[in-house]
C-alpha cells in the first residue's frame, strides 16, 4: 500500500486563482452596474412618454379654453438624456442658436440643519 501525499499548492497556482477570481468579480460588478444603468434609462424613457402623453391631453383641453399650450423639449434622436434647445432672436441680424442640454443626474441638497430656520436669518443653528 502506498499512501499518496498531497503537495501544498504552489504560489503560482494561488496567484493564478486569485487573479481569476478578482477578474470574474470585477466583471460581475460591471455587469450589475450596466444593468442598473439600462434600467434607469428605460424608466426615464417610459416616464418621458407618460409626461408627453399627459401634456398633449392638457394642450388639447387648453386649446379649447384659449390658453397657451406647454412647449415640449424634444429629445435628440438616439440620446434620450440630451435635449435640443433653439434660441431665436427677433432682430434680423442675429441667427438662431442651437445647443444641446443634458439633464442633471443629482442636485446638491441643502443640509437639514440649515433648513430649519427661515432663509432671511443670517445665523446658523
């Protein structure tokens, strides 16, 4: 009878598996981040379609009441987060200017401790 002696794993083998596990972990995190971004984009497009539909209904009602309709910003083709804005001048010498606006993802909030007191007061709580 021979008893087989298992050899401890070599340092090269350990390093290989560490690299492989780390790269797989990073790939899975990137995939999860990508899926979250795609979900957010899909929700944005769905919400934009709902807002557009409701605005059209309001505009049709307002036309009957002779109220000025709400102008919608049209998204640029293929980029739902970019909006095209055009500024036209009433003066004949100036041409119209067109630029693209991107919606902000987050806006810095006022800390809660500063929002307790009215804004006229010039001191911190």
